[in-house]
C-alpha cells in the first residue's frame, strides 16, 4: 500500500520485478507498506474502507433546494418526497434523514416547469450533525437551467381532397391510400445530478496543539540553485516558511495559549537569527534577513545544537510543545568525524539525539534528491534525516517547490485546528 498525500493507493503485483518497481513509487519508504502473505492485502483494504466509514458517520442530514420565481415545482414528481414550503418569493424543498440513513448514499430527483424563456438558478444548502455532534452548514453549488425556444404543439396539416378521375369504359374501384398517423414529439426530461461536498470530521480544543518552534534553515550557497519546477531553492524555502507561519496562532486564545517561533540559520556555522517570539512581523523580518549571511558548508550537527539552544526552557511557554523543523538541501559537509565511529553521520545523529533527549520533537526536510545519480549539490541523505527525526514519519524528502509548501503546511496542522471553512 502506498499512502502519500493522505490518499491511500492499494497496488497488487504478481511478479517480483514489478513489486520492486512499486516499492520505488512513493517519495519516501515511510509511505510504503508491503503485505506479502495471503489475505493481508484484503484485510488492509477492509481496514482502509472501515476507517473511511467511521470518519463519515452522520446523525442527521438535511438538504434544501430553493426554486426561483418563474420555475414551478411539479407536484408529486420528487423522489423521495420532500416537504414543500414557500417564503413568498421562492418555493423551498426540504429532505431530511436521521440515524443510519443520514450516512447512506442519497439520490434526489424532482421535476420543474418554467413559465417562460430565461435562465433560472436553483440554489440551496446542506446541514448535518457529524460524528462529533457538531452542526455543519454547507452550500450546494448553484445549478442554472436555461430555457430557450419553448416547444410549440405540432399541428398536422389537413389531408388534401383527391380529384376524381374521369369515367372510363371500364371503371376500376378506387384504391384507398393509407395515411400514417403523425406522432407528436414530447421532449424527455433529463434529470440533473446534484453534487454534495464531502463531510469531514474533526475536533479541536482551545487548550491543545500549541508549540514553541525553531525553524532551522540551510543557508548554504547551494540554495541559490533552481528547483525542478522553477524558482530558486532559497525563494521556495522563504515562501514555504511564510506559508507555515500563516497557519500558526500567534494571538492568545480564550485560555491565553499561542504559538512562538524562533529562526536559526546554518552553513559552516549556525546562529540564532530570531529568538522565540509571538510577533509574526519580527519572524518575517528575520526570514528576509536570513539569506544575507549565506556561506559554504553544511554543519548539520551545529544546526541541531543551535535549534535546541533556541528552545531553552527559560524562553518557552508552559504547556507549549518544543519542536525543531530542520531543512537542508545537502549532505553533511565539514562535519567532524565521530570520535567513536569515525563517521560524520554519527556526529549529526548524536546532535539530533540531544534534542530528542531534551523532549524536543524533531522534523527533518531534505530539499533535494536521494539518488546517487543526482548532482552532488542537490543530493540529500534520506537515511540520515530519518535517523535524526523523532520518527520516520516526521522526515520528508522532495526537491520540488510546490511540495515544500505542502510539507510545511502538513506539519503546521499539528499546531492548530484545521481551517473552519470547507473546500
């Protein structure tokens, strides 16, 4: 099963080479789960479907349609029958379901008759109570019905009177010519589909999901290189970071809780560009300032240490979750070898573990390719970044600017309620 972009993809394969290629499809190994034994794929599919069903349970559902003046509801044409009312200007049709029927697939049909030519717009809305007992209101997309050239009754022309033939010596009996009846063409009404948005289920309490977050950003000179989809890496990073900030809650809620952010830059050295603050303006200025200190080198070990220092307990808010989000576009460079193993990678892992041991949740983002054939200036070490993250699901690898925005947005959802609007 491939589970990327929050959309599960179940893939079956019978040949070993094909299975190997399927395993390489997702951007990271954490999105891939094998089910090699008989029946495992079937159970995995059942679990996914069951999860979708649990998340979409409704206790009640109501659909409302409003017909404008000039469009008449054809009585008894609807299936199932609605309640019919009028608010003086519009006819209002309303359908209701309760209990298990509210979560079942529903189809509505009804007929209307126009009073003349024109464009008639039908609108409406859906209200429902979801599994968390919250009342929701969703608009139904407007549907326009265009009436042009009203059908006129078909008139059958009269049959002309035959002219009698002159008499002959041997008269023949007249032969009657059968005139076929003319059928009256009646237009067949075509029902229009009604599309309802998906009902999402979520809950969020005001005392949850706030963080003290250190954005640790690679400002090495390789960040001037272009991404596969166009913009320079550093521009993509700044845009994605600003998108992340826009999803946080810097203003205190009813319990006085809010997020704080610190900015850390690194290349051959690491430094604190902006201490923890709840002022989004100061954070934005620090991001703009960050790339004025570009340099060579990729000291991932110093980056983790600087991020941890930025989250000093004396600077944090009580109850906020301490988090490091580290982004790099390269492999460790100029990192000293570990005294025990002689490997620079172990020096980096040890620095990340110091943050883990301090109770800090660590996310890592590799803004490049995990491919030995890629340009060395664009390569990242996916294995190393997964080792440094708090768990493999918190490590991301992708070279594209549009995906970088999505990654930061996905992480930001941990620190706040999802948007209250609906797609």
